[in-house]
């Protein structure tokens, strides 16, 4: 999930992620998700907060990276 260019995650999108996207990802059987950290500090904070609120829902391994190359290496490893 490349979030590097987002500026902010509004509350509506945070709720949708928690109520819909995470459940669909769990149901699909995804085992690993690599997240590219936003460059914007405000967006990064929003993502961290959303993750902390959703950790009990997540059934996959989630790792955060600062570059696509790092994320790809982890996924391939």
C-alpha cells in the first residue's frame, strides 16, 4: 500500500478502512501487507493512529517502510 503521497486521511476514510477494507483484506486471505509511510507528518500520524485503533481487527502481518524498494524486498524475502 503506497501512502507516500497522501496528505491527510479524513475521519470518513479512516472509518471506511476500519469497517470495510480491513475486513475484506482479512477475508481474502492476505498474509502480508507492506505499507509505504506517508512523507507528510500529519498523514503519517493519522495512519499510525488508525492502525493502533484497528490492530485488534487485523489478521495479517503489516510492516511499514520508507521506500518501495524496502517494501518489495520484505515481501519477496
